[in-house]
C-alpha cells in the first residue's frame, strides 16, 4: 500500500552531517520530518529552515536518544507534525576510539548505548503506529566497520554489527505487516565525526575518495520510499567499494 497521508519520519542525530542530509532527502520525498538533536540546536534549526525553504515540512525535536524516553520523543514528533511516525531512521551515533586493551568501561557503555541500545528502544516504540497502519519504514545507519575490521574501534564495530543483526531479525518479525527494516552501511563519509580519519584511509578506498552525506541520504530515501516495499532485511553499503 502507498504511504499514508501525513506520515512523519523521525531522524535521530539530524542536526548536521549524514543525519541532516537524510532529513532533507526524506522531506523532498514528501515526508514530514522530525529533526532530532542532542546539543546542536542551531544545526537542527538550520536543517528545518532548509527543508521549509524547499517547500517541505519539518520540526526540531530535542533529546539525547541514549537517555530520552521513546514515548516522549514520539509524542512530541506527532504533536509537532500532526501525524503518526511511520518512518524511523536510527542515525544518532558517537565514537570513543581506542585499542581494545585501552577502552574504558564507560566508553564501551556509552558507544553501545547510543549506537545500538537506543536504536533498539526507538525501533520497538516505532512499531506501534506502524503495525496499526500496516505500513512502516525503519532504516538503521550502520557502518562498513560492522562486518569489516578497523583497529581501534572495537566498541563502535560491535555496536554497528549488532545493528545489522537487529535489522535482519526485526525485518522477519514484521515483514507480513507492510513494514520494512533495512540498514545502510556507510564507509568513510566526509563529516565532523570522521574528519580526523580521512587522510589515513582514503588511499584504502577503491573509489579513492571519501563519500558525501548526500550519497548516504539517497540510499535512505530509496529504502524509505514506496519503491522499496519489497526490500527488507538487507544492508546497503555506501562505501566506495570498501566492502567488495
């Protein structure tokens, strides 16, 4: 069935970088977009302004996904935008890189809680309106380092690998109800989070360049569209050939 009228897309960590690009891409495809942010209110407001300037509808949504109550986030998104959340993009993420022998427990817990546990809690909450509507799109932003080793990122890799596994399992549970669950696994994308790594890794990328946030957003836009209604449980790599 086609996307219900007035449907809302919630994008976490959407004040800048990949998240902002995803929010703008979904708005361009007709979604009303809740732009979630933790600290960067100015970035979130700039994302909303760009969406509205292009003729779309969006609202900012403050909240740290690692600590905020999912019910509260969803209620605020639905109240602000006047419709049910029928698309969820779990994009919010943090890094705390170090060799495994040097990773502190608090850095392990922080990365796993934000990148994986919060995504699960939001996914669980998102299924309520989706099951009722018999329509839904969940896209988890994983990483090429989930299935591919990258020294110094044991915590980040564990979280992203877990996100891919969660994607596959949940997709099986809800496929017959018109809900798709997929992942996008970016490689090295030019953002604030990766700028300290790019110089060292570009030479290892077959495409010989870093990716751009809009290239990841295009993949998410497809997976959230009606054209992807028969695509579920998969991981789409946007990595310039790193996973080949």
